C-alpha cells in the first residue's frame, strides 16, 4: 500500500484545494446565481495563496517525481487561475439570460483547472495524460452547455471527435517514447534520449504524433478546424476559458516536453513547428477578415495568436521562450476580456457594436484598449509581447519569419478596427444593449487595465517570466 508524504500533498496543494471547491459546488447546489461565483472566487483565492506558498520550495518533487514544484509551473498555473476568474466573473448574467445558470458550470471550470495544473506541473507521462483528459472532458461539456442551442451540440460533437483524435496521437507518441526509454519520467527519458541521434526514425515516430496532438489542443493550423465552431457554439464566457487557459496549459505541456526530454530532438520537430506557425498566421488572420460575428472573429484571431506564440518557440533562444511565457499572460488578459465583453451584448454581430461609444463610453474605451492590445499596438501589452517575439527571431537570424509576422500584424489591424469603426459610428435604430453585472465589469475592467498596465510597465512581469525559466 503506497504511503504518501507531506511533500506529495504539498506538490498538489493548489489542485487539491480546487478539487474540494469543485465538489462543494456540485454538492451544495446553490440556487442563487451569485453564490457559486463567490465560492469559486474563494477557492481561486486559496489556490493562489497555495501557489505563493510553493514559491520558496522550487525543485520539490511529489509522488516519486511525477509532479514538480518550480517557477515554470507556478507561473503557468497562476495564468490559468487568472483566466478562470475572468471567465467565471463574466458568466453569471450571461447564463442567467440563457436560463442555464447552474453551479455545474463553475464546477466544470474548476475541475478543468485541476487537470491543467497536472499538465503544467506534471513531469511524468501518465500524470500529464490524466491531466489532459480531465481538462478535455470538462471542455467538451462546457462547449455544449447551452442545451437549447443547436450549434452548441454540434460544436461539442466536433470538439469531442477531434479531441479523441488528439488523444490517440498523444497516446501513440507516449507509447513509442516509453518503448525507446523504458521510463515515463521526464528526467530519465532525457538521459536515455540524449544517447540517440536526433535523426533516429523511431525518435521522429515518437515526436511527430505528440507534437501534432498538442498542436490540435492549441488550435494551431492546419489542425484548427474545431476551434472556430467550438468557441462559437460554447457559452461566450466558456469560449473565453477555452481560448485562453486551454491554450496556456497545452503550451505548458509542450514546453515541458520540448525543453526537457525532447530538447535534443529539435531537428525532428523544428520544421513542423515553423509550418504550423506560418499556417496559423495565414489561416487565422485571413479567416478573421471575413467574419460578421464578433465572437467568430475572436475565435479566428485566436488561431493567429497561436502562430505568434509558436514563433517564440521557433526562435528557440532564451528571449523567445521568455516572450512566449509573457505572451501567454498577455493573451489571456486581452482575449478573455474581449470574449467576456462580447458576452455582455444581447447579440454578437460586428454591426451590433454600432454607437457603443455614445451609449456606453466607458465600455467602449475598455474595448478599444483590448483591441489595441490584440492588434499589437503601443502602448499596450500586446505590443510588448509581439515586439519580444520579433526580437527573438531577429536574434536567431530568422529575419524572414519576423517580416512575415510583421505583415500579418498589418492584416489584423483591418478586422480589429472594423469593431472600432462600428463603435464610433452613430447609433442605429436598435441601440447597443449590455447586460452588465458587477462580475462582468470586474472581468472586462481587469482585462483591459492590466493589458494597458503591462504595456506601460512590463518589467516586473517580464522578470517573473524570466524567473520561471531558472
């Protein structure tokens, strides 16, 4: 019978706290819509304290090395925590409007976050896979949460089928890795793989399906086909959650593998990552140009942002990885804020923003900040994140990739500023209607203000991202 130590429980303390609050949300069955949000917020606050308490114990291992406490995991789990809070705060009034205001929604957010904790902090293939599947199952249910919406059921089914394909790819790659190394622990795998040539066909056979499976989780082209429909069919606050925290956790798992056991196999995966980055920039930006729905526009733009994130990985230098980590934080703030703001609208068309500046000037200014950040314009955090990505490419002498990325920034200006143009036009016969709750204001305001603050004073957060790599 296994005996667990204090270190084991301390290594998963934030996840344990979130699990208890998730169970409480299911068992207590609150009827009042605000109480589940308050309970979730309390759980996230305690989980944040637990992450803070873990910081002095970097390097601590739990469960025989299956979970590691380090700056990398703490940083990514903190970003996931922030994305979860923004999505939950913006959900109450939206779900109430659609008569689906159930505590299960918030429980699913929490349980998905537990899975993402294992993805970010796990250093053993079986533990990481359990985290992947735990998060994925919650994502599928969240996507189809609006039971009366036909597009929600269709989106959930597409997501489920392609998610199963992703799972199969990951399992196949993991099994080949285990066959090559005789271990599922990252540390031992690193030693064993270091003895093989990077061009070993068996190594390529292991790396390729793992990378493809994770690219599908990230929503990167050409494995992006599920993302626009899933984000469009899901409740808009859930779309904010899927598009941000899901991407953060998948990148966390990808970085753990590519910077750890698979570090010496770069020749086997570099070309595929370059192709995925360029395809994501092309498909995401061109797809967003043609959208008449603000929600689908943001969904397609999230594919383009996956391309920028992958460019930091392509650069491969320290600046590139720091840029990627900082970009994940910035992306979570600006994308979650934008999705939650759209959730406050009665309708989601681009033209439904017409006259927003005159009827709700404060909200219009917050949206302007979010759009500037998404487009990568100063003085927002989005500009700093993209600048660091391009700087890393220049340092790696990948000038042509930096030029291509810069050109796609120009393309993105067109579709983001379509919303700005609508905001400043005179109001139509049907004025913009907003369902604003205290949580909605907090989520949109926090996303916009931090997007601006991180652009004006990014040093502390860049230092945090830099420390996560130590």
